[in-house]
C-alpha cells in the first residue's frame, strides 16, 4: 500500500467521524486487532490510543481520505507473519532457470525452481531460500549477489488471510472481525451469513473434527466498502493487498461470460479471487486449507 504522510494535527476538522456512536471497541482475540468506529473517534485519537501513527492506520486499511464512519471496522495491527523469498531469476524457458540454479549450487547456495503463471504464461523462478526473519533474507541476498546474480531481489509474501480470517481460526472470530450477521443459514457443516440485502456475505465450511474454519468465501457485493475499507472490492485492490498472483486463468462464470481467477498459495493455504467480466469487480474471495481438502 502507498504510504501516506503522517503530519496530521489533532484538531483537524476533516478527521471527525460523521454520524452517531460512542467509543472505540478493540478485539484482541485474533491475529489482527479490530476497532469498531464510534461517535467522536478520529484517526488521530485511534492512533494515539493504540500507539500508532495516522499513516499506519490509513495504510493498513487503504483509506482514501481522513474521514471515518461509525460502524466502520478498522484493522489496527501490524504486518502478518510471512516469508521473505530470494528470487535469483525469472525465465520463460525452464532450461535457462535450470542453468541459473546449477550456477548457484556450484557456489554452495541452495536453489529451487518454482513457477508463476501471469496472464496465462508460465515463468520459471529460481528461488534461493525463504526466511521468516528478513535480516536473514538480506544476508542471503548479499550472498546471491556476490555469486554474480546482480538482479536478485527479495519477494515478501504475507500470510494469506481475508480481513484477518483464515482456515484454522475459530468460527467466533468471524463475528469478532466482520460483526454479527442479520441472518445465518446452516446446512451440515456449511454456514451462510447474511449482512445486508438478500445476498450471502460470507459462506464458511467448518472442519468436522474441531469446528474451526476449513474454508471461507467472502462476497464483497453483499458487504459495504465503507464499513470494510481493508477488504478488497476490486482487482486493483486485490493485487495491491496480495501482490501478483501465483496463477492467473480465464474461467467461465455466469451466462457463459468470461471471468478472471487469481490464485495465491503459501504453505498449505490457497486464496482465490474471482474477477467479474468487467475485469475490475471482485465476485468473491475464497481461502482454503489445502490439507483440509
């Protein structure tokens, strides 16, 4: 997300919340802290209360301005845990990637070849390690560059989630983050949650063993962009949040229309974003535990 200047004073009128309410509520039960905006809250007051900067809150929630609204659910935590991968080359031909990997191995640098599908074309990426600690990734990058791979770079990927939710979380976490639905329908281990109008906002498949989330589908069309600014509603917002997809393909959606499907994968989690035929609007986001399948 683009960075926003931090110099915003406490008394700026445009920071004021529009409408009615009370004080801020923060949920500390999960990986991401959520605040529900109440009357009198401003970005400045939330930042001060949670020891953050206005820019950090704006950045985490992709806010377009400084006005916030009662009922809005804002993420108030830092980055999720993820991996920092060393990419030592990307090639359209597999044999070229194999040559690069062999060169690194001669220098006693571990190397593996993965693939990334972009616009229907497969690219072969040479990966020289993946690290939780970015400091170790930086050291590895230096070693790779000393080996002669000057265009190597670090590719950071955050843990996959949708608004802080992911497989393995307790079902109650959905209410903590998204709020209480107006209606819930259950069929076996599948629950459909309605938040506005007649459309399903979320559909969750529960793990039969422990009742945790096995897979989660979110339908932005039936959720409010104003209330969930950190939720991607467009393709551009998906790419901004998750980066370039690991796979991209054209699929048939409704009425024989052609839609685009972006797939992200990290460890045992897979996230898919279906883009409508207008090539902009998100039809749904779905995150699944591949082990659960």
